[in-house]
C-alpha cells in the first residue's frame, strides 16, 4: 500500500494528457448517471460537484439494486450518459446498470483500471486509468486517478479549469505523524468535508475502517451539524478536510466540536492549487494516515481483515 501511495504523483503527470485525450472522445451529455461502489462511488460524488458547479450538468448516483435485486428498469432521460466506474472492471451490478442503459439506447461509458471485464464490455465507450496493477487491497492510485479522470472529463466538456501541475506538493509520512497518534488513540472518529472534499471525507473513513479497524463515520459538515455532532465528547476526534475559512457553517461546527470536548484536526490544505485539485493531496494525506494508524494499532494494512482485492456485489 505504501509503495502504491508513493507512485501517485508520477502517475498523475504521466496519465494526465492521456486521460484528457480519452475524455475528448466522449460527447458532452445533458444529464449524467453514475454507477459505482466503494471508493469508486466516492470519486463519483466528487465528479457530481464538478459537473454541476462548472458545467451545469445535473447528475445522479444510481442504485444498482433497483435493477439487480428488484428487477426494476429506470427510464433514463434523453441525452443522459450512464457512467460506470469500477477499478477492477469486475463489478456485476455496475455492469448491469450499463447493460440496462445501453438497452434503452443511452450513451454509456466505463471508467476502469483493467482493460477487460464485464464493466468494460457493457459500455459503448471506455476510459482506462492506466495505473498498472494495484496489489494492495486498499485502493490508492486507482482512486486518485479516477478523480483526475473526472477532472479531465470536465475540462474536455468545456469547464474553465487549469491544467493539472507537473509537480505536486504532497504530504509526507512525517507530516501525518501528529495526526496519526491522535486518531489511533480516539474512541470515535468523524471525517468531515464539504463540496469537493466530501468525497475525501468518505474515502478517509473507509480507509481508516478497512486498514486500521477504527470506527470512523464520514459526514458533510452541514449534515454533521444536524444531529451527529451530539456524539462529540472527550475521546472524539473530528478530522476536517478542505479549507472552509469563508464557510460560516463549517466554522460554527468546528467551534462546537471544541466546546463539547472533542479534538478537532484540520487536514493540510495545499492552497496553491484550485479547490478542485486540492482533493488529490488530501486523498494522499488520508491514505498515509490510514496506513500509519494501522501500523500504530499493530495491524498490517496490506492484509485487512475480512477483505479481498476484488469485491463482486450483485
């Protein structure tokens, strides 16, 4: 896992123009429906904010069980693009959504790391991440390359966004150490984010649970204020992602966490990047944190309990 975390900046630079080229072959839709699970689903949430904020393209996250469990057949609107995301290309439920959409005559695209599999076969067009083999159970480089692929897709569809940098200022294991100690000793961890960084809050919680066996619950900062904040007390850690200096709701939530006796941690923010690209360093921070917390708790993040690399849900 740590080796694959380290590979990411070079991969981003190498794959960035190729992802933009692939994205340029996809016609801009009037509506997007995502089909994904796990880390891929979190990346789709980032894309939703990106496409709606910059392109005014409404987006929806599909519920694959409507098709695979209940035999439903959602009628997709004219001009919709159904975009299936699966790093392994092996997810049967994601493939089922694409197959149903294609049966209805909708445009379909798969976004995968592997170039063969049911998800690839089910879609009319493909985008390949090109991360190489990802051996660690926890997704790292495939997750961030999926974020980058969505960023390039937004640019290809006309979003006024800058080219990604060729050099990245990323957190190191040393930067993570103070955070890892506090999180490893916490009784309960909340990961918080808003907008583009909500996807990172979701991914950070998943990584802490699967790698470090640590109870972690992700929330939008706004939703957190509507009830879950009642759980905050001594021994609670709230880890916030993204810069919300101008966000009154976020500032109020942070203050209430501290007043309730919880520990508020702010993940590093690379302010030299636009907010849309700050998610990439934030994701690396979350991955390094999960790895280090796992080690601090005497666990091997490369052999998480009850998990395998490819998960097939139907």
